C-alpha cells in the first residue's frame, strides 16, 4: 500500500481520470508532486510501464496507451482492463520479494535468523514465505534486513520504542541492503508482512528505489493474521495463495445512515456549542470520555495568520474536522481513544508527531509566528487564542469511521488533506508540510 492508504495503481487511475488527454512523464510527476508527494519518480515510472496497454501480465489494470516514445494517453474508462482483484491488495501471487518481521519471543542462544524467532506468528510467516516461491528476508529491529540463514544472537530491540531518527535510518539501511543483495528493485513487488509501524517506516524507502509495495494483511489483528496464514499455507503447494482472508474472518464496518449524517453535520456546524481551549480544559476528561467527531474553528485574526502562512486566502470559520475512537477496520479492533484524548491530549498538549492537526498548524504558521521548531509552544498559545472546537459524542464506534467519511464530504474543511479534492490551499499546505518535515 502507499503511504496514503491506497495502492499507487489506484492513484494512477485517479490521474488518468483527471488528465484524460496526452501527457508526458514530467506532467505525471508534477501531478503527483502536488497531491501525493511521497510517491517517488522511480515508483511512478514502474507503474506507468506496468499499467500501459500490452503489459497486462503485470496484474495491474491497463490504463494508459503509449503513443510514441515518451508520450502517453489515458485509455477511456470503458476500455480499461481490471486487475484480478481490483479492491484487494496485491498478494504473493505477484510478489518478487516477501519480507517478514521479527518477533519478541526468541531462543536464548545464537541461531540462524529463521530459527531464532519461535513465536507461533513467526512460524506461520516463515512457512508462508518458504512456500511462496519468492525470495524472502527477515526484518530485524536490531539488524535491519537479514537473510534467513544469517546467524544472530538474541537481542531485545523493539522498533516502536526507538526514536524516529533510528527508525528512519533503519528503514533506509534495510531498503539499501535489499537492493545491494538483489540488484535494482525498481519495478519489483515487495510484500511486507509486519506491523503497521514497520511497514509505514519501510514503505517510503522502498518506493524511493522504485519498488511496488504490498501489505496484504494491513489492519488485521494477530488472531486474524494467524488464521490467514493457516488458510494460505494449507492451500499452497507449487502455486502461491492469491485470496485475502475469508469473509467470515474479516469483520465488515458498519455504515452510518443518512439521517445520522445529517444530524451530525448540523451539530458540528452549530457554533453556539463551540468551546475555546480554556473552557475545554475546565470541562474535564469525564465530560468528553466518549468517541466522537469534532470540528475546529478559527477567528478572523487567526484566519489572517493562516492566510499569511499559506499565501492563499483562508476565511474565518471551520478549518478542520476529524474523529476520535473509531473501531479500526478491517480488523474490528476497538480503539481506546476519546474526544478528550484527541482534542486535549493530542491537539492542544501533544506533539506534531502524534497530531496531524498540530503538524498542519506548525507548517502554516512557521513564518507568521517565527517558529523555531515544529513543536514550538507558540503553536499551543496560538490555538488557545484563536481557535474553538465543537465536539459531538457518537455512541456507535463501529460506524464512526464511515460517519467521518460522510461528514467530511459534507463539510470539506480546507485544512483536511486525506481523501479531499485538491485545492490551492491544500496544494500549498502539502508543500509546507513537506518542507517542515
């Protein structure tokens, strides 16, 4: 998957729909730079090649025609071929490399990497990788990417406990070593079987080298992963498994009704219910201990600051909205997050590393407020002076993610990026966020 929670081939289809005429690679690259800047040029070249008519064996839809050297056009939608599983992530059927993750439970003595880890999950991952027919490696938090036969001593390194600088270096080294061992990985499909943190760290580094990244078990809890591997290994002989987890093992998200969407939108727009940060703190945790949705609003002076930072006009009013506490799909895992934890713990008192909203504000206000760093206390002070929020509790956490999508389609706040249509404000915001990172 891409860092935008959609495969790159789906983003390519979005480009094709947006630019139906003839184009050259530079125009494709510019379009992605404005909207999805984490997708690098080598990845785009690999996808353009694999999604051009005549390369159907790639397993991706044929969306482009090559007119002449360097000149392409989008195929009309009714003529586009479809991949074998349009809504499913790529699986080992098309993977060139399988990467599996280390685990905490290990032998107490040195051993080959494939034998050092002894948990049930690792054993299933190993069986799957060995039967896949693909080249496979192990992702070690301590050693980076290692061959199955490499001997390792027991260690206690845990990637989530490491600082971002270590995780970034770990990802860059792991990707570089993979290319060192295999030669160029541009155009190759790399399938990652690891937690979301490992995958999110490593994916950009692999895509920079032109790889196509697949995470077929993204979002599944450990029990569901074990069941998936059991099904995949049992069905594998000389061929590799191609199907996702059985339907009875993946819980489907609930959909919010149109009536609930309408009521929620009305509440999120009712400014008589807005609270400033100081009042929010006085209300206390107990009054906002539920999951729900929220909308952040800016006053006229704050809108002026945002406009100055963006170089694009931002009007006073609603600027950002989101949710807290939604059930995580497709795993069905319950979230312990609450409106209080999100609004106070993350947005007001947190850091940009854990709050998209704070990162956005710091990016935009860096020059107007002369911020020294992304977590400058001046950001919190500005929020307390110029923002207010409306919080709406939602009892049904299972439908909250669907409700958020429907509500954001109605509200379309200017500073929300994910899943939103490109605008001058969002293009400039994306650029500023890249710069501050």
